[in-house]
C-alpha cells in the first residue's frame, strides 16, 4: 500500500502519494477520457507542482498517469472547442480576441512550466498514448522514462495550430537531433519508444508501465537519498545553463555555490563517504 | 512526368518542378562539374528560396541535385580563385581588402540563409559527394535525408580557411554531439551516411538517391497536406527557440499564436478529425 | 622515445612532451593518488594551457594522465577539507565566508577554462576512474576519447554539493540528450565507455589506454598538418557559436574571416590540393 | 468627490479610486508610519496591480501615497527585523538559510514587479520622503512625477545591504547617466526633486503634491482617451525593447502588430482624426 | 550651386546631391504633401541608403527634407488606408491577414533600417512638422540635429496603433530618460526643439533650417575628412555595443580591429598629425 | 602628508597612497610626457587594480594623475609606432599579423578592464588634457568627476583607427544621449567640462584639480564608511544589470543576496541607525 503525502488532499484530478521517503508521486487521474486535459486540470497541476517545489518533505517527484491506455491524449478538444480560444464570444475585433488568447496561453504555459520550475527533480513516466500536451509536459520534466507501448506524437499541426505550451521551445534544446525534431513536429507522425530512446527524447525504456514506475521509483529514491542542497542546486544550474552562455553559467554557479557551500551537508556527505555510512540531511 | 511550377522560369542553374500538390522541388543542375557552386548560382539560389517563401502555391520544398555523382563538391575553387577574395585587385591596404571580403561573405551568407528563412519547410536530399558548401546548405534545411552512398566532409580547413557560410554556426546547434562536431570540422575527414545518421546529422538514410527522393516527396506531401498556418508557425517557432531561451521562446509563441489561432484551419482541422475527412486549407 | 617540448620545464605535476611535429602531450602525473587534484595542480594546469595557447610550435594538444588506474579521481578531498572552502578560518560572518568562496571558485574555474580557451584544439584521452573534475576538464576539451575501462561519474552530489567547475554549464551544451544529462548529474551514478559513446559524451572508444593515446596522437597529427589559421579559426567560431545565436555566429564569422582570409595558407593549401603535395604553413 | 472603482473592496493597506473615466488611482495608506511597507502590504500591492492589469475598465493607473510627509520611508525595518530574513529561526545551516532568503526575495520582487507587468501605463507621483522601496517601486512605473519637496535616497547600503527589489537592475536602464546612478547608489546620499529632474529620473516636477496629483490625473486621462490597443501595445514593446536588441525588438513588434492591427480602433481613430470627433474604443 | 552625386539619377521621391567632397545629401521631396510617405517612397529610400552604404565616393550622409513646413508628417494616411494593411482584401481569415501584415511590416522596417545599416555616418536634420515616421527614421540616424521650429510627436497611438517601424525599439536605447520616453510615446503629445535637446533626443538646435543644414554640412565635412576606415569602424562598433554586453563589445572590437588596423590610414594619419598636414585616405 | 598604502611598493609608473581610512589613491605618474601611456604602464595598472580588488584594507579607490597639464594624452604614439601593432616584423601574412594584433588588443583591454572589475568602487578625477585612453579608462570607473579645465576627446579616429580599448563599448551604455556619443566619437572633436556634465559623462565639475581631488576624497571616504558587503554588492549588481535584462538582473540579485544577507553588517548598520552611532564593519 502506498503512503499518502501530507497536505495534498483536495485535488480532484490527480492522485498524490509517497512511495518512498522524500519521494512524491503525482498521477493524472482521468483514465476514462484517456487522461485528456481540461482547464481545471492544468490549473490544478500548476498548484500541485508549486506546492511540491517548496515542500521540505519532498526531494524527488514522479509524474505519471492512471490507467492502461494513455499517459494523456492531450488537450480535451471537445472541451477546448467551447473555451475562450475557439469561441469568439461575440467580439468582431481581432485585436481584442488576440489579447484574450494571449492571456489564456500565458496562463496555460505557466501551469505547465511549474513542472520545470519545481525545485525538486521530476521524473516523468509515459505509457500508451502520449501525444500533444504529453510532449509539452514531459519536456518540462528532468528525466523522461517510458514503457515499450508508448506512442508519441507532437500532434498539434493536425488540429491546425503550432504547439504553444512549450514543446517547440524545449524539444530542440533537450534532443540533439534537429532533423528529427523538425520531422516529428512538422509531420505530426507517431513514433514509438525505441525511436524516442534512439534520439534521446527518453533515456530509458522499460518492458511495461509497472516496470517503468518501478524504475522511476528506484531512481527517485536514489536521488532523494542525496543531499537536497546538492540535488536542487544541480537542477537549478543545469536549467540555467541550457538557456545561457557557458561564461554566464560559470558566473551563476559561483555565486550560487558561494551561498550553498555553507552547508552541513558537505561535511555529512564527506564524512559518510569516509565512514561508509549513510548520511542524513536536514530538511530543505 | 513532373509538373512545372508556375513562375519559376528563367533560372539558369536550378531545375524547379512540382512533384505533388503544394510541393516544390529545387535541383542544382551543374552535374558535369559535380554541382560545384559559382557566385551566379548562390545568388540565384537565394532568389529562388525568397520567392518560394511567399509563394501561396508552395507548402513544402525538396532540395536536391541533378546527376549521380554529387550533391555538390562545394565551392568551385577554380572560379573562386579568380574572384574578389583571392585576387587582391591591386590594393596593398589590408583594411580595404578586409572590407571587400566582409561584404562578400555577407552576401554569400545571405543567399544560403534564404533556405533557412524560407517560411516553408525544406527537406534536403543528399547523395554522393557532399562536401564544403553541401554542409553549409544542408544545415539551413529543416530535415536532412541522404542515400547510402553519401560521402560528407566539412572540407574547408583543407583549403586553408575556417568555413564561413554557416556550417560552424549551425552544426553545433543541430547535432548534439560536440566531440564529433569538433572532430569532423577540425580534421576535414570524410564520413559516410551511417555515421551521419548515428550522430543525428541526417534523420533518415535510404538505399539510393531515387529512394531518397521518393521518401522526401512522401514526407513533403504529408507536410503539405497539413494546415499551412500550423506548419509555418511550427518552423518559425522551432527556429526562434534554437537561438533563444525557453522563457523567450514561450513569450514569442504566445504572441505568435495570438494572431495565428484566428484561423479557419483550426476549425477545419478539428472538424475533419472528427468526421475523418481530409481537410482543405485556404492558401497562405 | 618521446621528444620534449621546448620551454615547458619546471612544471611539477604534469609531464609535457611532443609525440609528433606541432603536437603537445600534457599528462597529469600523480598516479599514486589516482591523479587527484590539489590546488597547486589546477593552477599549474592553467599556466600550461595558457602557454600552449600562444606557442607557435604547437598546433594540437593531447591531454591524458599517467598510470593505469585513473584519469583522475577528481578533487583531492582530503586536501580540500583543509582548504579555504571548508575551513571557516574563524569568521562567523556568512557574507565574508561567501566572498572568499566565490573568489576561490572563480580562480579554480579560470584554471580549468584555460583548456577551453587554448587557441589550439585539445583532445582529451580518459581511462579508468574518471570522476568529478574529470568531467569538468574533459567538457573543456574539443574532442573526447576514452578506453573501454573508463568509469565516469558526475560525482559532486555525493559530496553534498552541485558541481561548480563547469560540468553543469557545459555538459548540457555538448551532449544532446538532456534526460540522460539530468539522470547522471542528479544521481551521481557511474556510467561506462559504451554508454558515454552512445549518448555522444565521447566520440570514440578504444580497446585500452595505449590504443586510445595512439588514436589521439594520430588525430592530433592530422589536425596539426592542416593550416593553423584554418584550424584555430574553426575552434574559435565553433565555441563562439555554441553560446550565441546563428545570426550572431554568422556576423562573427564574417569579420573573423575578413582578417584571416588574408593568409598565405589559403594559396598554399589550394595549390597543394591541385599539385597533390603536402603544404607547409608558416608558424602561428 | 472621487468615484470608487468596482471590484476593489477588501484591500486593507491601499485606497483605490477612479478620478476619471478609465483611470484608476492607487494610494498607499499608512501615513502614520510614513507609509513604510510590511510584508502584507507588498503582497496586497501585487494583487492590486495584477487585477488592474486585466481590468477592462482601467486604461491608465496613478500610484501615490496618502499623507503629507512621505511617499514611503521604505521597508518597515522594525517589522523586517522580526521577519524570516533576519531571524535565523534556529537553523545553523547557511545553505538552508540562504534558500529561505532567496525564496523570500523572489516573492517580494514578484509583488513589486507587478507594477511593471501591469498591462496599463502606471504614473507614479512621489512626494516628501521617498527612499529605499520608493525607488524600487517607482522604477517599475512607466512615468515618474514628483513634487518639489520630494527627498530621494537609494538607502539600502545604509542598512548594510545591496538593494534587491529592483532598483539596481532598473535604475541604470531608465536613467542615462551612470556616473550619477553609481554615485547615489553607492553613497546612499539624499537628492532632491531638481536633481532628479536634471538627470531624468523624474520627467516632471510640480509645486506640491496636490498639483502633482492633478498633473498625473490629466496625463492619465489623456492616455486613457486613446485606443487601449495602441497604448498597451506601446507599453509592452517599449519594455521589451529595453531588454533586447533593436533587431529582436523589430521582430517582436512585427508579430505583435500582426495581431493587434486587426483592430477596429485603427479605423475609429483615423476616422475621428479626419472628422475631428472624439473616438470611442471598445473595452480591452 | 550644389554638385550632383554620380550614379543617383532615376530616384523619383528624393533629391541627392553632394555639397562637399565625400558628403552626400539626401532630401525627401514631396513638400506639397508635407513630405508624407507612401510605399514607393520608403522602398526608394531603402535602395538609396543601401547604395550609399557601399559607395566609395561617400563618407558621410546628410538626410533632410525639401520645403519649409515639414520634415515629414509621417505615413500618408490617406494612401495607407487603401493599402494591404487596412483593406482586408476579401479574406475573412485572421491568420492569413496577420501573415500579410507581418510580411508588410518587415518590408517597411527593412527599408527604414537601411539608414542605420548604412556603413557611413548619417546626420539627420529635422525642421517643422516631424511626426510619426519622422521619429522612426531619425532614430536610425547617427546624429540628430533640428531647427528651432521643429515640432515632434510619436504620433502612432493617435491613429490607434503602436508604432512599428522602429521608434519603440530604438528610442529607449538612444535617450536615457525613460520616464520622458514613455510620456511622449504613450500620450502622442507634441514636443519642441528645446525639450528634444534637453532630454538628448537631438544633440544640437539651430536657429532655422538653413543654419541647421549648414551645421550638418560642416560636421559631415569634418567627419568625411577623417580616415574612412576609422569612421566606419567607429559607427559599426558603437551600434554593435548598443545591443550587446560590454564583454561581447570588447571581443567584437578586437577581432574587428585585427583586420582594420592593417590600414595605411593609420600611418598616414599619424604622420599627418606629426607633420601638421592634411592626410589623404584611399577610397573605401 | 598622505599615508602610504601597505603592500604597494615596487610600482614604477603610479603613486599609491591612502588619504583616508579604507581609501586608496592611484595616480598616474608620468607628467613630463602628459601622462601618456606605454605598454609597461597599462600592464602595471592592471596589476594594481587586481590587487586593490581583493585588498581588505581598501573600500574605495580614487584614480587621478600627477601634474597640472593632463590626466593623460592617451597612448604614447611615439612608443606605439615601434610596438607590435605598427611594425609588421617581417611577416607578409595578413592573418598572422592579425592574430598578433588581436592578442595584443585583448591584453591591453584586460589591463584597462581591471578598473571596472575591481570589486571596490572607483572614482576617477580628470583634469586638463584627457583624451583617447583617458576616455577608455574613465568609462571603466564607477563615478566620473572633473575639474573645469578638462578638455576631452575621443581622439582615435584622428590617428586612423576605431577606439578599441573600451570607449565604443562602454560610452553608449553610460551616457544616455546617443546623438552626442556618435557626434564626439565620429568627429574626434574636443569638448569641455560643462558639456561633459550636461550630457552626463561626468556627474560633478569642480573649480580646479585640487578641489576635484578633495571632492573625490570626501565621496570615497563616505562610501568607505558604509558596509563593504553592501557597497561591493551594489557595484557588482549595477554592472551586471547594465549588460543583462531586468529579469536576469532580479534573479542574479536574489541569489547574490541569498549569500550576502548572512552578514553581521546588516545588524550593525540597523542598530547604529537606531542608536545614531557610527557602525564598524569587519574587513572584506
């Protein structure tokens, strides 16, 4: 039986548990609709990850979805077609409509970016149908794992739009094969787990969803056993460096560590290394 | 028989045809010289791609070369040795010579960059000898495909210069293996189709040139069947994101889509998805 | 017998030789301590690479380590624990301690970055234990080669800190698989030569250290036989482009080559190409 | 009598009114403490400006303070000394303390930056004591006006810290006299309205606070009479351009206006220009 | 009588002359319409400045307008209202309209930016009505001079749009008083020569247009008497530095001068300095 | 009598003293040559400022020059004409010459930039002839003061070159009047103290050199009496912000202060403020 995580009741669309000490597990819970997202869901998802970000009881997060068939089929198109973007709400003025759309996209982006901004590492586990928003969300995670049955697609061009929740901004930065990135983004074609692994979109493929969750839990537990000061600093600096020059990265690292080396973790970790004991770190 | 494309007569060094609806095919046509480039050719190439960029009858472009032996052997060195860079034209003043060279490089870069700036996706198909300028040009394309017989080389150091038409600026951004990028750029050694595929320089290798062109045509036709608003936005945002931070990419995407979601394509595509019909999109 | 390199006597912790014309070989020489680094060593390393950078007798550099067991086990933790970072030296003021740490990190970074800033290409050969600082240093090299027995780890989180000498700023830029980068940086797990090759961290794996040194020497000799103007310009522009947009890269390339095409190497190289002779280039 | 503004009840530390159509007036209301700020105040201020940002009934905002003596004396130091930054809360671990401080600064910065991010132009009116946070906040406003009695100081060095809520990041970008900027920031000396005007920190000085509020109201009313599409786009692009190159600014402007020129305001404004009538614009 | 400038016949909307050796004078010539701009004019203006940029007979350019009443009243609104932006041309699709607008703005921007990109310094002389496009164009010039009667306005918000030809991107970078910049851009209010001088928008105010042209001619003649290598390098580096960090500016300067110090001008200028003679410089 | 500053003997071209506690005064000492600079001087200057940067006994620096006639007449042209840039040393190869020039400029820039990178504030006092290198050096200082007799010129175009030691990169960032910046840089014309003050190049003009030194000493003494943690952080963040976006500036500030608020200075300063005593701060 999986332990609950204190303080995360009241969320409607996600299950939140704690499979191991300092590890949180967030699961999208709308399997009857292939875990398709409606607005209430992404708003809730943003809240959850903002809360995890500062929660001293959490040092690593797993993100997956309930059910056998889909990590997510993306935006719930039926719901979206009645939302503010598609319905013109009586206005005939293009600039006012565009303003509403822009604000709406920003809000949506902010919710999903909360996964990336979460101070703790996030491991995403994808299975089955993983399209559209699945790619946007998983690009925000730190580590991407999937099961063999995963079927991916950057699906947005098939509904007549350029993806706008982050895939197009993040994918070319996290996968070093731009010819492939352009291919899948422009054609919206499906690709499987093997191809995703070969190009480096995921870094591990497991036999099935259960094994993938197990692998993620093991990795999350390993990361959660390390100094949280070290781990969270590593995530922060890696994300900073992706978007800045090496020169700026080095400078940022130096002033970051000027504060963060003032840590008891340094001594605990070194001492444990020598004594071959398991260090314990204060909460962060 | 391949259809001609309206409005592209009068080009001397390139064949331009339309193998499928909304698909253009540009072929370098100087096979007797291994498709080596002289100045008139790159100026013409720039004009062609600028024209394709705004042509409402074109939604995807294939770029390849005529003949069996070479995609291109690069700059026509014999011709270049009589051009403005190598001949000092009587001036003994280094700064004036440098000014002429700089202007000349800018003009050359602008012509080749027109491939990248073309609003429509460009699929390049390389075969046989593909060296020097071949790498500069293919780095500007969105998707790189080749046949098994392709032999590549970033050849410039062998003629005593650093490549200056774009390879050194683009290759490290489109291939995520810098040790390999440095290896081939510093040594000018040849590498084959298999190696190119393994490191992600090309995303598909076909048995021979004919099959490679076929594969490119199929992919171009697929892309051309999608909403041009969606496809062109996707290319634009992917290229923008390559050069900017994720934060800036998200902002750019939001204001781009604020305008571009005001599209009938969105409804047509969604409706077609539900009805399982093939959508038709207005010209762009 | 390996030739010495003029002007490099007086260094205590490194062997410096010249295995071939225009090729320098720098070897870390503290095998009895698994080539662990103390402060005197990184200061000396910085001096050596600054000297090689402008040495007209050097056109390519190999960097490896003496002994069978380790390229380096990283920072000498025993020595470091008595250094300025860990010992608070009686101050109880966090801001003053942070200032001392910041200055110390900058000095350390500068020494290691000298490898990257060296105007000549650097090929690093790693074997055996290659952890912590091994990754920082090799990320500064242009080309990474290893032997089969190499065991790598971004080890810093295991001593309670985020790596601050460059790994976190450079690794995401030189390896195009961010899921893997995050995995190894956050977990500090070991990975071997094969995995390093598969993700593109190294571009060649050899049977053993001897063969790896041989391969590096051969590649260095090849590079050293090319025009130094061409080779050094290529390194410079590739490094510049990694950190800047394509647009800026093209502009930088144009003004760089405006000066550097005024080179006799261009004519020598072209002429040798036609005559099938081996060109000789003036020192640089 | 000043009209209230619908929907802004329930704020404790600020008065919010509407002195003219489409104009909001926000007043800090803690005159008995020289309008010094406690945490609850900056959190509330952030909420107010985020609400004004999307409020269709507001097209321009005036920001000033109640009372005769001070716009604000800055942070309430007495309260702050008991807050999370100064009290170490029992932790002896520098890195954990630093983490808490960093999160706290981000939250504070976000509240104040809401003034800058407000989509509607903000005119700040300063009078009397205007130090510390007064400079941080006014640097976020679009237009700075003051009365003759204003006494300014970038006061932070006097309490042993570098200003961290924005003054040091914004002041050098909005005042083109860096020698002066460094002078006042490093010395914490006081300067008056005349000097503030001479260097361009404020763009208008009025005889007293009443006249300054009048001038601001007049200007706000003028701005509020213009097309909100035009005005808000102008603010957005000016702020974007401050932080980006001209080239990027032009590109951003083009895609912004691609959406925003689809506005009835364009026709209304032009027509009114010809007909010499006062145009009316739809809400935004 | 003013000399003509060779090679500039055939332009319909501008007069081009040469008031002094190496000095060109470009005059907008549509005084009967207050020098309002139609599309044909900005396209021609772009061509003229691109030609001047590489013309070896030109070392400094003056830009002013014919007639007594206006430098320019900006865009010819009557003509524009029948152009591609305002007329929807039958399309009801917002994204296609937006695409046309975006392309149109880019073309307009490119024409005006040609003033900034002209390799030779440009001195603009403004008089009388100088609104809208007057500000866009003059922001591209290097030096801004005006006569006392000049009346300026960033007029665009008055026609319901944010200025999109460059004012909003350049003005905050060339005038160091952002409170004033925001004031005039958001209110569209008029300001005179004195105010323009006080804030640093213009650097000189002359009694009338004739005297202003005289002052510009004198300054242009002085600049044209200097080494063109020195002058053009100075313009280039100043513009580069406006948009880049100091660190990047220094690097750019070093590689620029690595080429440009190979100039006979250096010796001629130094020698003339010693000998007190007037140096003559080779064409550039 | 002025006190000496410990540890600064052995410098040949500069006098170094300590006019007040924690204040250093550096004086160029070659009055017989109008304080013209030879290479040995700028190398020494770089060493001095690097030493001052970390010297715990120094909290503010004054930089001026000995003698009545000149702050500096710039580069010693006679000496330079025999240096590596002007003498081609027998090489006829433009690229090798350019390489030597580039390295030489970098070394020169690094020496002068040491003024800017000095962690302590630098107040420069200029008098009399202040041309060429005078502008480069003073642009690196934090605060610029001059006496009435100062005569400035960005003199480089008069010797046939674009200034390359920093003026062109820094001047447009520290003076917010680009029309004026372009005017003086392109024309090399002289300008006086009054004009320098009006445009904001200097922030104070004193009657004569003695009074200017007095004013600088007073200001330096004031700054040196403040918390060095606060003062040095303020300089660092202001310089960082000049070159980065506001968003990046805020982030940098937050992580800087996360470390630097752990300072006893904060408590000492606050307590002294309440008690109206003069605080004493620990060395930094």
